[in-house]
């Protein structure tokens, strides 16, 4: 069992950050097959981008060898999953520069740890950091960047929900379901996975929690200064298979307004609602105003975004439709 010794001050200073590079790496891991495509949105995304990714990999025999060595079942090579900056807010290019700056010796050492033995001769070369960064950059530009405004708001919505969970139930409530194998053990111990790793004492370090869109997760650290837990956010990237709003609720509120209310089971921005409903931005804004005035939803700010979520009255109204016919 791997666990971190986290003192009260370190935990109190923990923060959630959005990392564009982590989002790209999460997408790469899904393309690599290191996580199952669970949600309809993930399967749709894979169907769209997997053929081009496979073509990219086939074009250079070194690429699959490098990616397979860097992403192992129990450990990632550290150079390919750099720890985000403590303050967050870095651009993708700034984060990717950290990966490119890894020295050949650091890359060799990281691959040795991930593989459990020295890398094969084909990977004993000086340009591996740049080659890996080139693949990550392709994933970012071809598969993530076109969706990034929506993805970012989904991640921010997850942070708002986690922060609310933290305020209600403390760190144990916020951390226990964050990623598989992770839970608060009590005292000052945070279990991060179920693998056998030596405990790490992290007094005085910065502890970061980084949501990503897909069902991938990992941990990383930079020396003894920064530790990061990358975890899958609660909301799917897209939900084409989501059932429509109940007919009776649509008759009461109007179909568009009912759809918006149903989607607000988790905090979402207007941009996210536009993406999920297909409604124009102005229509979503008008529906939200009516729902706010009726006290069926509330709003709060998360960074530069305003996120909307259902009130208790809104929950009752939506959930009552599930009991029709009982």
C-alpha cells in the first residue's frame, strides 16, 4: 500500500489546479489504451481520434516503444508526467517546456524506474524528452485544444463540487472517492494507491489536486517541494447518451428549460450547458434567469467562470419525475 504522511498544515494549504498538460496526458493515456472508455462521450471521442493517433504511432517505430516504456501499469516515467506549478495558471506551452527540459540522464533514470530495469538499447538516446513532448503536443493540438474551453469549464465545475464537499465533510469526504485506491486513513496518512511503495513524508510541501476529463489518474512530485494527485473529474466530457428531460417536466417548464435543470445535477457553466443541450447561448442564459428567479438553481464563481447548480427545490422537482408510476 502506498501512502503519504501529510501534516495538517500541508493539507490545509492543498489546492485544486487545472493543468492543460495533464489534460493532454490523460487524453494520450486513453488513446494508448491505459484506461477504458467508460462514458459515451469517451467512446465517441476515441472513435473520432484513434485512427489518426494510430497512424502517428505507425509512422515512427520508436514512438510505441517509448510510450510503452513511459506508461507502465504501476508507474509512469516521471519525465512524461511533470508536476504542475504550485500556483497553477500555466499555459500548455509553459508546462510542455518543463518536459522538454529534462536531461537525457533524467529521462534514462525515469525509464529505468518505470521499467524496473535499464531501458532497451533503442531508447538509450538523447532526444527522448523532445520526442515524447512532440507526441503530447500532437495530442493537445489535434484532440484537446478544439474542445479546451468546454473541457476547462467541466474541470472547474468539478473543483467547485469538490470544494463544496470539502466544506461539508472535510478532507476525508473530498478525497475518498477521488481516484481508485485512494482514501484518508486517519491521523496524518493519505493512501494514494494499493501498490507497495515506501511512505513519503511531505511536511512543508505543496499538495495539488488536478482534475482531468477522462478516467485516468496518477501521482507525481517534484523533489520534496510539490506533490500532485491527478484524478478523473466527476462529469463526463460529453454525454450524447444522456436521456432527455422527463416529458412531464418539459410540459411544466418547457423542454429547453427542463433540459437545463436536469443537467444541473453538477455545477456547470453556460458554455458547458450550451455544449450539452445544443441550445444557443442566449436561450441558455434566459432559461437560467428564470430558474434562478424561481430559486430552482443557484450560481457561484470559480475563477473566471460562473457555475450554476440545482437547489434542494430543484432536486425535488427533478427527482420526483423518477418516481412517476410508483
